[in-house]
């Protein structure tokens, strides 16, 4: 299903609230963040600023949207009227690339182009931790359910696990070829992680082990340049979805590592994919300006 209203430029990310399947957010190079109601696929809020580049990433709750921007700022908006609540200037030089909110809503983590991972207290907007080991663009950060550990990945080929309480790195998992564009936790066991990137493979990791547990080629044709940019594991842990430069969405069996469905709907790179929290649909966004909703009924 194609949404009736859409962005007018590249759509960079889709985001859900924990446990809520009928609302989601997208951010785009058209300078807007849009909040969608999936019951009728309508936009119920549009957040923007007059001069501030474009939003690159966002996370939201019933009350607020917190977003990273290409001008290096973090901005928060109300969800009912999109009033700008606050902004953190110069959060990352050259732009914020990724952002996540802790489960207790006390802090947020961000990544940037220079490899910095920064942690901010939401109430005071103060920087409380600066984690610097990545040597290239940070492509994703995510806080584990305990709100103590953080995972980050970057174009430097590394996935790092951080202890936020003690501000130290606990592990470094590095793939052999190409940068990492994204990862996803297995909801049944957060030590189990899948990643995708320039290597055009899905890599299976166990954070308690130093080496990858396995890899799966994302394309049967080695000559295809199908870099993968996003991955998400379904909430029941049975499937995962990937999207990449060829605009093809693939749904995989997690255990078997085999494709169970392959769909073409985007005319350009898929930038973000996500299962709805109830696992019944997948949302994908792309550089063709589209937001697509796929029925999967896992």
C-alpha cells in the first residue's frame, strides 16, 4: 500500500514507539518529520524549522519527538502541535547521523560523522558522556533494555558495546570488509545481533564471542552492487527484514538464514526498514521519497 500523502524528497528513517503499532514517524530531506496514523495512513503532525538543514533521525513518544539534524543540532518537538520545545546546539560537527532514547526516558544517545558517540541527559540537555573510539561515521546507536549498555556501529567496520555507567567499551566486533550500516537485536536474546553494510552480507553476532557466528549473502549475484542499509528483526525473533541500494525488500527466516519473500516497490535505495511492534507489517523508506507499508503477518 502506498500512502496517500508523502514526503517530497529522500526519506531517511522510520521510527516506532515501543509497543505501539498504529503510529510511526518518518524524517526526510524535505526538512520535515511526519507523524503517521496507520489506521488510515494519514499524517497527524508535521515538524519542521525555518532554517536548520533537514532531520536525519528521530525517536518519539506520545508527547515528544526528539530528532537529530544535518546542521548538528538535536531538536525536540511536541507531537500534538509540533511546537519546538528545545534544541541542543553543536551536538555533532557536520551533523547528527543517528539517535535513540533510553527506555526510562532519562537520556538519549547520538552519533555523528566524526565517530563520536555522545550521551545527553534529557531533562537538563547536558552532555553526560562522550565515547570516542569509532574512526568513521556512526551509523546506528541503540540502548539495550537495561539502559546501562549501548551498542554502536560505524563505517569503520566496527560494532562496539559500551558500559554507560562506567563509560568504557566492553567489546569490539569487527567485520572483515566494508563499513557497517545497521544492526538489530534479537528480542529473545539481546546478546544476539545481526548487522548489514557495505560487505553485502548479513552477519550473525553473539556479543559474548569475539568472532562472527555466521554470514549470509544478501544477493545470489556477486556482481550486483546491493549494499544493505537497514535491518530489523521481528519481535518474535522468527524473521528479519533488509533493504538496500537496489530498492529490494527481503524478508528472511532468522534461523535458516534464507529469503522467504523478496519484493520490489522502491525505485531507489531503501534507507530504513522496520517491523511494526505487532509484527504484522513492515514499513520501508527510500531515496525515491516513498514510505511503503507491507503486510507480512508473521
